[in-house]
C-alpha cells in the first residue's frame, strides 16, 4: 500500500503543463492525448487500483488532494481522473475474472481506463449465461480514452417489464460492444471532459461482468473478493464516487480563486481603480478566499477521519458517512457562491474567451449541477440521521 503522497507531488510538478493544456481540451471537446499521457505518468488513477493488479492501493486522502491540485489547473482533467479512479475502486471489488480481463492476470494492462455512467438508462433482458443489454446514456466522461465502460441498467423480464425488488445493476463492457456518439457533447462547462453519449443495442453481458451496486455499497463485494482487509476498500463507495465529483467541482473554485487573484494584481478598472489596493476588491477577495479554503478543509475532513479508522481496521460508522456526504455537498455550494462574488467584481474582460476565470466559472457551475452535488436529498438524509431516524432507501451514503 502506498503511504506517501508521491502522486500529489507528481501532479504539482506538472501544474504548468496541465494549465497550458486546459484551453486545448475545451476546444477539442475532450482531453488532448498528451494530457492523458501525463495523467497516466502521475498514476493518479491508480491510487485506488489494487496493488496485486498493478495499482497503488493507497490513500483516498491523497486521491482527493491530487484531484484538487490537478483541477485547479485543468478541471476537465481532474474530473476525468476522478471518474476513472473511482471506477478502479469499484472494479477491484468485482469478479476476479473481470478484473483480469481489464487489467491482465498480473496487472500488465494496469493503465487501462474504464468509463461510465451509472444512471440506470439501460435495460437488461436475461438470456442464457447473462443478459442482452440495450440503452443510451449521456455524460460518459473521458470516454474517448477508455477501453471499457460501466453502465447502469435495470433487469427486465422477457417482455421488457422491470422486475420487482432490486433490479439495478452495473454492467461492464469492452469498447467493441458500444458506440460513442461523437456529436453529443455540446455544453457550456467541463467541455474538455468529452462526456459523450453511449449507445448499445442488444450487447451480450456475461454474468461475471455484472455488479450488484447494493452489494458494493454494503461492502459485501469487498468482503467476497477478499479486499475488505485493505483500508482502501474499507472506504464507503458513495463517499468515494460522490467525493470524486465534489472534488472535481471544488477544484474549479480553487482554480477560479487563483485566476481572479492573478488578474487583480495588474487590473485597473475603467474608473482608474487599481484592484490590487482597492478596499472593496480586497474585501471580496478575502471573503471568497476564506470560504473556498474552508470548503476544501470541510471536504477533506470526513475522508481523513474515515481513512484513520480504515487504517486502524475499524468499520466506518454511518453517522460519519452521512456527515461526510453532507460536507461534500455543502463545500461545493459554499465555494460556488464565493466564485460568483469574484466573477461579479472581475468585469467583462474576465469573461472573454480564453480567460481562465471564464473557464473555471463555467466549469464550477457545470459540476455543481451533477446529481452527486444536489442538496435536498443529502441534507434530508443528514437531518434524519441526526434525529436518530432511519434513512430513506434512496440515500447514497
């Protein structure tokens, strides 16, 4: 298990490179190949990847800190790194046959990336040995650079009706079994993620490539695969997945703060005011910086507590899981509000094409709209937990 923060150091060393690649990613509508190559050099997507199959099997704290560092330069790069990194976390708990199909029996293909999304838009009809699977899914981040994909779907009967009980599964397919709609990604923010639509028509999915997401959330998969003794896989799945989304979003706020600060140092307004010394501008900067810094600390706090427990061999209590998810959501929205204040004061030139402030502003709003960052359900779950009441079955903690 990796115990140092070597990945974070590598990301920081490449900070200027990632920043320089961000505009090209937006223009391409996906990450440039050079960006992906350097991302793989940092091993950021291997932090949660099992050590016996070529990964680092390391600290989620380093994973999230590395996302923040990368995303404050190129949010699209961090978004993709977070998604594919969490997929390695999930696949480490899947059937061993599937792990070896993707990464090789000895991890010789450990740099293979897997895309998603998990939204249950697919329909899986049982056939001999597995399922016939069809559907269309939007928002497959980084998909052009991935050789496999995990897709959400519901099991049906032979007539197409959804079976009762818990029909939700994750279905894993190789690149040859699905189509990427290259014209489906036209958005305002996170352009460089290349989160395009996926189309499948009656692909055969063998049983060993199907993951019960409920067993993933309950740790049953980790225990069945002999992974639960590793602190990496004692971490709750929903903390990890939603944390990657929150981290990618929050990294854009950190980037916006840096870009706005740099802009203020030389800006003179149309009224002749030097913003670097103007009391009002400095007030807004200080308040926004404090809120974004507080958001980062709050975002990391729950994961750090969980990791300490996991390293000590303890289970993660539900109270902490709920609080960590509450904090992920709250940290994002506090940071977004802070970015709004910075942009409001920055003036029209800050929103011209090619401006880093413009890009981070668009990215942070796109990220905040992800389901993982929505407040209502998560705050309700926290409130119920705090009152000692049972959580709804829909709570993803």
